[in-house]
């Protein structure tokens, strides 16, 4: 019986090799890691208190004292960007932790049982997909009230359907596999098959989809913040910073350009990271 070569690359080695071969994926990974680092070390990186007002220094251009300028209340824009990374990462992490298990559970159950179970779950999924995510999130936040936690709930309620559809498609393929039939002949129940055999095989595809969804989550969170339905003042949040700065954008461009650049850079990074993970886990690669 043949054995694996001791020199065969491990999954980590293959992942690192793929990152080194793909500079765009490497750039996306670096920006995502930088976002995590900035969020964790925000008190050390920020040069000023993000909530401290100094009306005498209001609307100052970028300088050595204020790297990204100041806003209409004299607060340091760079420090607010740094602490805003915490808010962004908080939203992305919570939404991902909710959306991943819910979408995976709905999709695997619908795909495995089929019939009326599949029809019921997929019709509910179709209802959520039929509305634009931002419009549906606005409706939920309007019902729940403005606030960061309510924004997280609203974004999570609009982000699980694509995960469920992906998991369903994977499960419909796997339920016809020989190993599933063998486990069924051994007397395993549906719950055991789903939890121990089907769901783990869907995790890689779900993780890739979740990574690519993070850009949409960031944009939706910024949209809610821009409309005043996300994080409430004076807490720093990139979308809210753009909303507050748009009144002065013709004279004080940095109030809109800096948070806008942060949103664009992080969203692009997660898209590139998701593309790289998709190529990495593609069995045809």
C-alpha cells in the first residue's frame, strides 16, 4: 500500500505557496491582517483621544500634529479612523459568527431532506434574497431602532441567504455520494450524517463565501452609519464620519476622503482575500 511522501506539502505550505504566487491575494491578506492589528492596538496607535473636542482646532488640514486633519469639533480624524476600525471589525465578526452557522444549518438541512422541507426553507430564502440587502437592512433597523447592535442584527438577517443556497447546493451533491450511503447502511441517523459528514465538507466553501461577503457587510454597515442608523455619535464609525463631513467636503476634503479611502481599501482587501481562498480550495486547482 502506498503512503504519502514525507516531502508532500501540507495544507499550510500549499496556502503559503499560493499566497506567494498571487500578489493580489497577498495584498488582501496583508490589509485584512493590518485591520485586525489596528483594531486590537487602537489605543497604542491613535495619536489623540478620538472623542476629545477642541473647537479651536476645528477643520484643520492634515499636518504633523494631526496626520489626517481634524473634524468640525476639532477631533483628530486619524484617531477616529483607528478606533473606527474596531467598530468595523466588531460588526464583521458578529455578523459572520451569526450568518455562518445559520446559513450552513439551513442549507444542509434543506439540501439533505429535500421535498417540502427544501421548498419551505428555500421559499423563505427567496423572500430575503428578493430585496436588496441595504433596503432590507434599513427596514429592520427602522423597526428595531438605531444602534450598533440593531445594525448587526439587521445585517445578519440579510446576509445568511447566499450562505444557505451555497450549502444547499453542496449538500445536494454530497447526499448522493457513496460514503453517505455507506454511513446510512451502518445505521447512522440524519443528524449524525449532517453534523459529522456533510456539514464539515461544506465548511470550506462557506468560509470562502463568508470572506467575500465581508466587503458587502462593511459597505452595508457604512451605509447604515451614513444614514445615522448604525453607531451613534460620538462613537467613531467610518460611514458616520462621511455623513458628518459631507457638509464641509468642498473646503475640507479630508473629512470624506480619509474614511472613504478606508472603506474602499478594506472592502477591496476582503474581496481579494476571498478570491484567493476560492482558488486555494478549488479542487480543480
